[in-house]
C-alpha cells in the first residue's frame, strides 16, 4: 500500500510540474495559434498552426514584413488575437494607391501578396508607438486599412515558424 501511495504522489508531482512548466512557457515565452481565416493567404493557409515568440523578438526592433500576433485594437470589432504582416512602421507616411503600397513616397515590393489591393487608403502618417498591419490577402482582410493602427502594447509575439501541416513545416518566408 505504501508503494502504491508513493507512486501516486510521484505521478501527481510530475503532472503538477509539467502543467506549471507548460503554463509558464505558453504564458511568457512561446505560444501557438491555429489560423482560422484566409486573410494571410497565400503565406499562411487556413488551419495552419504557428509558433510565436513572445519574449526574444523584443530584443530587436520589429521590421516591415514581420508577421505578428496581436490583440485586436479597440473599436476593431474583433475579439480574438489576430495575425498580420507589419507594413507601416512608426513615423512612416503610408498610402495605398494604384494597386501598390507607398511608404514615404516610394512603392514597396510585396512578393507575398495574393493579389494587388483594389482599394485606396491614405496618405496617413503612422504615430510613434503604433504599427500599420495588412493581411497578405489584401482584398479579403480586415486589417489596418479598416480599423487603424495597432498600438505597440497590443503586440503579443512574432511568428517563429509553422509547425503544422508537416509538409509546410518551417519559417515563413
């Protein structure tokens, strides 16, 4: 009986330690998400599973083209965390016209787009402490062109890699 109780105690401790480690890692270091929409097609497919860095990305500035996870801005009408690509950085003047994104007066190359945007936006200057994000599927994405800027404090992490499906495993290009 004593051996049986000891085994139960050991397993209980092991389960609690595993749960605490898992909770700590997912809360503070890395997290995962399943992508439920097609707003990032063709880069991210429906139901792709992604791993996000929640800590180390803060060691260097976010760059144009980074794919981030963030809390939906107030007034966006969205309630879940969102995944989009950073297009505009703090201080940039951005405009969408003639099917292209113009940053500070120059058109940028966007080889990851599904199709050119069919809307006009801006010009608008991005305030300090905020980012402008778009989906790669521009014409089917509720993003900054609909609800505005993403405050820096809303950013929860940067995509590290896709882990499912296995045939597309790896870093996003």
